[in-house]
C-alpha cells in the first residue's frame, strides 16, 4: 500500500489529465486519492469496484464470479469432499469479494468440508509453498479454489509435485497463459475469467469522457 501510494503521488506530480488505478487497499490509499482529486485530477478505479467510494470504475462482480466457480467445483465433486480455499491479497477489495463468494457458496453444502488453503499474496512461489503444506496436511483433499491469478499456477505446481493430478480438482479465476497450459494438461479442470483488456480500454475511455 505504501509503495502504491508513493507511485500515485509521483504520477500526480507530473500533472496528468487523469489517473486510473487498481488499488491494493482502497482505504489505505483513500487520503492520497482525495488529495489528487483536490488538485483537479480525476481518479477512477479499474478491476476493483469499491462500493461507496464515489469513484467511477470499470470492473465486474467478483462475488458472483466466485460463486459460479464454487458451484462448479461442488458439482464436479458430486456435492461432497474436503475443499481448500486460498486467499490472495487480504486487503484487496476484489480478492475479499472472491474469497467471500467462495466461502458463502461452499457453506450451503453440508457435505463439503472447508479447510484453510493458505494466503498467496498474489505470488506464484508463495502459493506453491502454501499449497504444498495444505496438501501434505490434508491427504484426503478433493478440491481447491483460489482468488487471484498467481495462485492457480502455484497450486497446480504443488499438485503435480505431490502426484495428485486427477485426485484434487482445481477450479478458479483468470486466463493467463500459464493457467491455460495447466487446463490443457488437466491439472486445472476449468476456470472463469474476466476480460482484462476491455477493463483497461473502458477505464481509458471513461477518463477521456
């Protein structure tokens, strides 16, 4: 958050016509954003949609997306089994929404046991280390959900290292090339993705307007 605020301040010092940002922690950057707006520089959000911020934003319903992912995993598991949910950046509004969407949806199914899947901090290596520990501690793990783009890569690597491909079903977000490769290999069953290019183009268009 501190680093992002520094980047925001440096960007504002160049007196741009507008700034678009995907905040790591909106509340942690709110004061800086308000200072920039007071300078007459419009600020908008992309990817993240922060309710009550009063800022224009280009994004999607991450809670709904997570619910679709969780429902799909439950369907693939036949409605029962132990499922791990890995958090991402715990202060990120989008990651919180996805995490809550997963947890709320899984809680509707009494034969699904939810276990702590670790915290990736949107870092592949961290996700792999966390997933490896979760898999080792839960030999009967049947499913894995995650909230960010780095986690599926790390989780998939951990599953392959543990020789659990086909035993642990992975469903989740994002369509990065590495994720799609794991889908092709069968380590990841399927994923749901936003259109990040459209989010970027819409953010620029909205600032232009």
